C-alpha cells in the first residue's frame, strides 16, 4: 500500500474569499447589489465574505444563479474549508504533543551529544523516533533516558558523578544501538582469542587503515567494534557487553596515539577473556580484581613477555635506532616496544622521535 502524504495547508481558505474575488472582477456588481439579488441582508453577505458564516446548500443554489458558478462547486469549497480547518487543528494538536514530548526527552537525554554524532536532523518527529530507536535498542527498560545495564557489562570509566548519569546512559544506549547494526562474519568462541591477538599485533605493526582493519579482524572473530566520541565532561575508555550473541567492544575516539589505542583495545580483549567468558551464574570478579588481571593480560597481548625478554637480551640499550630495529625483527610496532621501555627501562617518550600516529 502506498503511503499517503496528505497536504495540510497552513491556513484554510473560506469560500467567502471567492465571493470577494468575484465582486472585484465585476465592477458593475456591488456587494449591496449582490445581497439584493440573493435576497439576503447585506450584513449576512458581509459575514460570508469575512468567513464568519458557512455557505448552506440553499445559498449555494442562489450563488449559482447570481454568479454562474455551480452550487456543487460552492459546497465543495465549503466542505474543503471545514476539512482543512479540522486537519490544521489536528496538526497543531499533534505539534503541541510533539513539543511536549521533546521537552520531556531533553530533560533526560543529552541532545547536544546526539547532534554532535549527527543522529538528529532538526525535524522533531524524526528526531524523537531516532532517539526512541536508540534507547529502545538497549532493551525494553531503557525508556526516559535510563538504560538497563547489559549482563556482564564492564565500562572502564573515569570521573563519574550522578549529574552525568544521563550522559553515561546515552553513551551506553548509542553503543548498543550501533553494535546491534553490525553483523559479524562468524560466531564468537573464546578459542579464537589467541589467534585474534596474533593477527591484531600484525595489523598494528603494519598500521595501514588501522581502525577498519582491526574492525574487520574482530568481526571475522565474532566480535563487534564500535568507535564513539567521548563526552566533554566525562571520559569513558571502553565499554564491553554482549550484543545479541556477540561480544561488542566500544572504544572512545579520537585515539590519536597507536600505543594508547592498542592498550585500550587489548584491555577489551583481556576483559573478554576474564569477564564475559565466565559462567554468568558464577560470582563476577570485583572491579579491582578485574582491573589487575586485565592489566597483566593486556600487556601480554600487546607485547608477549617472551618477545620482550628476547629484545632486552639482544639490545642492551634501547634507543630509537634499536627500537626500530627490534620492531622490524620481531614484527611488533615500535610504539609498543617504546611503551614497554618507558615503563620498565625509564625511557622517556619525550626523548623519542618514533611516530606514534594512527594511519
């Protein structure tokens, strides 16, 4: 069935406007003379012209005889006028209701952030529908700006206050909305993580079309990757949850340095091993326990301990030249070696000219 896009005028035009036009087009016919021909009082005709009275069937027949315009036409004009009045009234009522709904939404939804992400167009009806689709994608209990916490989710969050709860809820809702739109190539199983991390290290080493390449590698392993801008007043490093049957990793952008982006991504992978692969009926690890475990795992995923020990054995001094040489020999991005050197060898990033950019 075709969608009916009915036209609703801004104003309804009364048939009296046509009577006025006819009088102006006939210089020899005055308003008083027309009232006399119609057999009605001049005041009644004036009210018709001013749109204060409706044209009846009897008056339509009289106008047909006086002006030569068929009675059916006059009745159609009157009918269209009344229908348009009703439609305008209905539209206005709907507009008022839409505006009231928008005001309620603005109280609990960070509109500025959604505009920044270009989800909103400025059309209130469309924007309300978009916001509902975003929040409802998070679950049936996510109305009014409150997102139900997904099972086994774990956001790594800094500087959170109650005043920013709506922004966090919005960020999570958008994360789940975007994740639900991604279709993975394969089903996720924990057994893929080892091979995935090897592939990710190679992707980081090559550093060509990095973000799309990583997203593709994750998708082929049954994991979804969503990149979202951070809020102005709150920093969320990452957010991990199940989107359907697939794990979804949501990371804030921009990630301008490859070493930092690699650390956050590997934190997600490590967390996936620790948290989301647990039996959901078992006791979930406390946050401080999780953080301690994923720090160790993430470091191993970024630069395996065996590789680091071999580098330290081969290169007694770690400077830019040796780091670049080790990078080439071990197929590890130099930023990850530099990061480890800064941590364990007290080698300052400020002393290095190694390119940390994402390409």
